[in-house]
C-alpha cells in the first residue's frame, strides 16, 4: 500500500518536473522572440535615423558621416544591451532548469530511501513475527510437555 503511494508520489513529481521544464522552454522561446523583435525595432529605428541624417546632410545640416557613426554606435550599444539581457535571461532559465533537475534527483533519492526503509520495516516485522511464532511454539511445546508429565504423576497406579 505504501509502495503504491510512493510510486504515485514519484509519478506526480515527474509530471511536475516535465511541466516546469515546459514552462522554462516557453519562457526561453518568448525571451528569444522578444529580443529578436527588439533588435529588429532598433535596426528600423537606426535606418530611419540614417534617412533623416542623409536628408539633413543634403540640406547642408552637417556631416552625414559623423551622424551615421553616432547612430551606428548608439544602435550597437542598444543591440548589445538586448543581447546581454537575453544571455542573462537564458542563464537564469538554465539555472532554473538545473534546479528542477536537482529537485527531481533529490525526490528520487528520497523515494528510494523511503522504499528501502519500508522494505527493512517489512523484513524486520516478518523476522519479529517469525521469532514470536517460534517462541510461542516452543512455549506451547514446553507447556504441553509439562502438562503430560503432570498428568503422569497423578495417574493411579
């Protein structure tokens, strides 16, 4: 009975771990998609800024090269921040997945230990019951022997 409960507990822990891993994978995918969208948005913004810089330069508003360089540096810094944020998110998700794995390993070790304890308890109880049965049998045999001897002493001769 207790082994079935342990098995059910182990299956529930496995199902929980699978669900946690599925959620982690979804979060990783969502983070990747968000970072990709942010990079695309930033590149579109840089393209618009370059178009504006060309127009300003054509109208005599200064050096296009200097503006283009500044726009490129700013876009590069933003993409670098997005990339770093994604790496940090992925690192945190890997840590979370490792924690799930460790939790499953610990749960399995706990289930194994508890199952072994149940086996030892069963064997101990079986040995104790056998010893008790043996002792009871010996006591009854001794009582029977005493009873036989007692009745022989009282026989009329």
